[in-house]
């Protein structure tokens, strides 16, 4: 059967793989037209990403508590970045995770960079019955109060970490003020058929409290960032790279979390705050050296282009102040292997770069 050539224009807009308005002016039969469309959808290795449903809203207490899923790959993490006025940076994570052969566990980890010229870290695991939610006080306690997140995220939110392992590690800080968190609808992204929940609870806030390493305890102040994620698949299966962004300037900043699939498709969101107004911006593309970023390796520079044309891209050099492995928080072969099986072999590169938006504190995690 013969088909008359059809001169057609196929306009394909695939923002998640960074191809927009791709035009083909070619003669083709009906069958070859279908084949070309299928080729476009498969040859580029596109990851399917659907953003959350619903309108942007202020984060609330229901977002703060756990979001259990019926999956043995389910994991959930509450994350904090504290950039102190004395030049140190502190990172705290509380994680609900599945450890093969052991079941679900609670992980707590703490790391600090540049505390009086040194770096320190510690990680612990606990059974899940040590994780207690109190919805009357909007608080979460772990291991009888050794670790705590007290009051809803915002002004007055307290973060406590206290562990004695290879010396005492202690942090007790409270947000004295905070910019309200914003969530896109239900906060749930669909990434290649898997669910990823993200809530930026505190994009920026001032903090004050105490920090102790060993017997050395000091008063500290600075700014903090907090977000909270859950997923029904192992992190290493959903994202090859994960970026966390925050900025020290309160009046105008971009802050949030962005994942990058193995195919280079970005997902997640940031909050662009300016002139007292916060709005959600999604990543449209991520570039390295002005080309689509290949997440198989850590980048040397990044440009994040936002889906909102009124938000300028954020471009920065990736020169790490610190390279950190989550496995360094855990002792012994069995404990390290359990964490590796649960989360993947996770490396962090952390630094501060200058951008046209101002100073940017960033973390790039890679599996």
C-alpha cells in the first residue's frame, strides 16, 4: 500500500527532558510519523515527572508529621541546614528507613564543618518505637528526647540533637523568626511511577542556641533552612543527584530541594522570595557548561533554569568546601553495610558560591 507523503510540522514540547518546541519539517507517511513520535519518546531516555496537584499553600502541621506508605522501600527524612555566624555549618537529619534483614529503623545523623577549624560527625540507629509524634504539641521526639523537633516549623521551632558516640555531639537551637514555608498542592511528585513528597517548611529563618563538641559548648546564632521528604522507593533508585539550596539574605532568596533522575530530568521545587512575597518555582532544566547536565558525575558548575520565566536562572561554580560520606557516621562493617543497603552509598559535596541572586549555600548529594 502506498501513502502519499505528508509534509507535516510536529511540535513536541518536552520540558522535563529540556527539549522545547522541537520542529521537524520532513516528508513522512502516516506510519513513519507515528514511528518518529515513538522514537522521540524513547531515544532521549525521558523520565516522566508530574508535579503535585492543587494550588500553592502555606505549609501546616499535617505536613510536618510522618507520611507512612505501604512499601518496604518507603523512607522519610527531616533535614536541617544551619549556617552559623561564626563560619561553621551544621547539618542534621532524622530518617525513617527500611534496613534489609532488620526492618524499619530510625536514623539520626549530625555533621559539622569548620567548628574551630575542625569537622565532626555522628550517626545512630534506633527501633521505630523510639519515634514518638505528639500532635497536641506538634512535636516529634526520638529516643526519649535525646533528639527532638518541637512545635510546628516556623518561629519558635526547636531542634535538639544529643549523642554520645566517639565523644559528645550536642545541638540545641530555636528559630527566633522564619519565613513561612510554601507547599505546591498535596506536595507529592510522581517520578517514573514512584511517589516523592516534598515540603519546604522553613526556607529561611534566624536561629539561636547552643552547640557542643566534647566538653566545648558555645552559644551560636545564624540562619537555618528546613525541609522534609518522603518517597516509596529507595533514594538511589529515584535520584542520581539531589540538590539543596539556601541563602543567607532574608529579603530576597531562593531555597529548596531538587532531584535529578538518571536521565537528567529535574524534579522538586524551590521558593523564590522577594519583596515580601514567596512563590514556588519548578526546575525546567539543569545545565553544566551551558549543556544539559549529565548526572553520572558531580558537576563543576550548574545553571538551574526555572519554569517561571520571571525568575532568573541561578548559576554557580561547584567548588566544595567539604566532601562528606554518610557512611562515615556509622561504625563497623555490618552497620555501614546496612545503611548502604537502605539508602545507597551517599556522598555529599557542600559549599558556598556567589550568584546573581546573592550568596548560595548548596549541597549536592550523589549516589
